[in-house]
C-alpha cells in the first residue's frame, strides 16, 4: 500500500506528458496533408518518426531496469 502514491504520481506524469504531446501531433513540419474537395489525405511522416524515437527511448530505459 505504500507504493500507491508513487504509482499515482507516475500515472499523472505520464498523462501530463501525453496531453502535452497530443497538442503537437499532426501539426509538425513535414506532415503532409492533401485537401481536394471533400477528400483529405493525411501522411503524418514526422509525427510517426518522433513517436517512434520516444517509444524506443522509453522501451530501452524500462528494459534496462530489470
């Protein structure tokens, strides 16, 4: 039961970071958007690269904690 406040703080921090990064997803330079009439095609190239780098760093960090 002593770890519960620590877990809540970690979850809150993760939610804060996710909310911060969600503001920028789709608005990065390098994301391609084609609009023609009623059709919109979106290619989030740079956003995908940024998310991939962040997840790689997180997984490598948590993988080394064992």
